C-alpha cells in the first residue's frame, strides 16, 4: 500500500516502538525522555506532565522519573523505552528483541509487562529469538524470512 507522505505522521502516531538498543537521550531524565514524544507533537506542558506520570506509573518507574539513563539497570532502561512507546497511547506496540540484553528474571518481568499492556487493549508485536519465552507464551507466532511469511500459527512454539 502506498501511503502519501502527508499521511505518514498519522500512521506513526498509532504505533509505539521499543528498540533493542533503547535509543534514549542520555543527557535527559527518564521523564524527559518519555515526555519528549508528546512535546514534539505539540502537546501542552500540563498534558506532557500528566501523561508522563500516567505511563511511569503503568511501567512501575514513578520513583525513577528524575534519574538519568546511566543511573538505571537494564530492566529499568527497557521499561523507560516501553513507557516512551506507550505515552502517545498507540494502538500497536512493536517491540524489537525487548529482552535481548536482559538477564532471565528481568526478561520475564518485561514479558509480563508486555502481556499487561496487551490485555489493556494495545496490540503487541514482539520480535524475539528467545525460545523459552516463545514456547511458554503459546501466543500467535508469525515466522518471517527476508520479509516472507513462512508460518502463521495461533498458538505456536519456536522451531529450531
């Protein structure tokens, strides 16, 4: 589908993206990193503050709002990125290897958070190579190879 460039920003507002390498601004606090998304879209300072506080609560980072990324553990960094992706209330959240840089316990905390987000009504697309996560979730699996769909199963397991 060809989308006119003039409508691309409307599509992007419906998506939230969680990057594997965080893509945080290390000279800004957690709250500033999250609020920036709303600031650039023209939201009022009051709305930025309110929505940032809401999403910080949702991901369990309210007490870390004034810290800088360098002061956070890996799971806190990933939750910051998830909060930034959620602050605009997207319909779809795309998570690229959200557990790839985390220890197993923290990985499961992130998976649990993503499940809560999904249950609250946001579609979550997660790319992962983590066999344990895929096999335990038993969710819809879409396997791709160079952009081609190899399989699409409602309650799939990882294929080795």
